[in-house]
C-alpha cells in the first residue's frame, strides 16, 4: 500500500510538534527561545497561515496553526532552517538539529480548537516545570490573558471569540478553561501517535490506498473529507503526470502580458522593463507556484543566489501590491495553457467518451488544477472566527 504525503488542507487546523535530536535541550541555549519566536514571526509574514498558539519547551516546540494555500512544510522548514542556522553559528555546531520532519495532527476546528490550545498551553504543567499555565513565559497563554501584549503574528481573537464577545469575559473564561485541564494526562492522539485501531478505523472510512501514519481528529465526515481530498490529489498527480508547466512557460506568459521581448528579458540588460520581467518570472515561478529557484537560475544563465537576491528585493519593496493584478493576469495565461494540455492529452486520447461526462470531468480537473498549481486564496487573514 503506497504511502503518500500528508494531506494539505487549506484552512485546516494542525497541531505541529518540532522535536530536536535525542531530546536535546537546545532551546535552553541563551537567546534560543527569543530567536525561535523571531524566526516564526519572519516566516508568518511571508505566508497566509495563521498561528493560534505556541509553547516552547526545552527539547521541542508545539504550534497550533491554520494553513493557508501553502503546505505546512514550507512554513516549518523556513522557521527551523533559519533557527538552526542561528544556533549553529552561535554554538559552533554543524548540521541539522531537528529530529526528522515535524509531527502533525489535523484536527477539526469545530470540535478541537479550544481543547487543542488548552492542551498546548498546559504542556509546561504536565512536564512539572510550572504548576499553572500562566507561570510559563514561553507559551502564548499570557498573551491570551492580556498579561503581555500579543505580537502581531499571534492570532488570538478567533479562539477567544468562541468564549464570549467581550474581551475581558473571554479572557476570564479562557483562563478558567485552561486551568481546568492542568491535571489532564498526556493525549497520545494530540501528540501524533496513531493506534492500530484508529488506523484501521480511518482506513475503513476512507476505503482508499492511503497510509495513515498520524491522526486526523474529528467527526467521521471530517476524516472522510480530509483523506478524500488527499486521495484525489494522489490520483491527480498520476493523471496529470504529462501536464506540467516549466519556467520557460512562465517566461513566455510574462513576455506576452507585458509586451517584452524574450531575448531582452534573458539578457543582462538593466532596462526597467527587463528587470521587471525577471522579477515577475522569479516571483511567479518560485513563490506563486512554489518551484525551485535553480530552474529560474538556469533560464537566466545565472546562479541560484542571484535569484534569491531578486526575491529578497521584491519582498522588501511595495512591489507585490503594485504588481498583484499583473501577476493574476499572467497566472490566467498559464492556466489557459494548462487547459489546452488537459484537453489535448487527457480528453482527446482516443478513448470513447460521453461528451457530457467529458465536459464534467474537464470542469472538475480545472478546479483541482486551479487549487493545486496556482493556489486559491480561500482564507484571508483577519479577525474571523475559526
């Protein structure tokens, strides 16, 4: 039975645990906890994910995060790589500090949001470090209670909003709720441990070739929906194996949209339009489509580091807002190319098909391609409730 990547659920609520090698107390290094929070703040500024809670233990980190259009690994990878680089420079270490990829548990927000935040905030209590959650300086609990100012990147309103409309009432109710769970035992399912019984049950619900290696917690309908999406995504990958967009296709779409000569864009010219075109290609390929910088570097006949510099300059400018409409028009051009490939290679493959069913299949696949390849900003940041 094949094992696929963990499901990406846009808007999905995840409990994430990042552990260090051999349970080493790396966060006890001077300044390590503050630096980890800085790395999280930086990564959150570049994603549409929302962080609802955190707890920094000595040997591991707990996060409660709601995903946007980008996969979980892009966020945790950015945070941990940046932090490990700082740690290595400070201590003279070499190599990674993380014990494999983070553990993740997908939870139904309606059922588990409050319970999960309470569980994370009580981690120092279960470890015997403090007797109550508000005595810990390295979790988001004090921010929830108003004892410290919440950082901009911590989203507490959706959780508090479940308890009361008035902020003070919500804080008091939250304090009581978390304190009521301080003596609760460790929850294996919240820690990413999957029992054989749960695995068999989930496989029975989904009836699909998906290897269940971590819990998905929620009502049966939620589990079926989560793994159903993943099964369709896996089928998609196989069905659309020949449908791909390369960096050259992005370049072609950019040139067509802004009226730029291909050779001028690929030259070393510093003319404004050429520089703009290179920025658009790099941004759409690397950030919007999430593809490797090496492809753009090869296209531009330069080093990947030069592409990194282009992307860094873009992020430090007001460029993203100004070019948003242009980027959308270019993406739509690329999408039309995907439609053409699907029609040619999938629907006109010589098989006898019912025209009505073929049209329905095409529309379904286009929606899936839109979400998978080009991202759908289906959840915006703000003060909405979970």
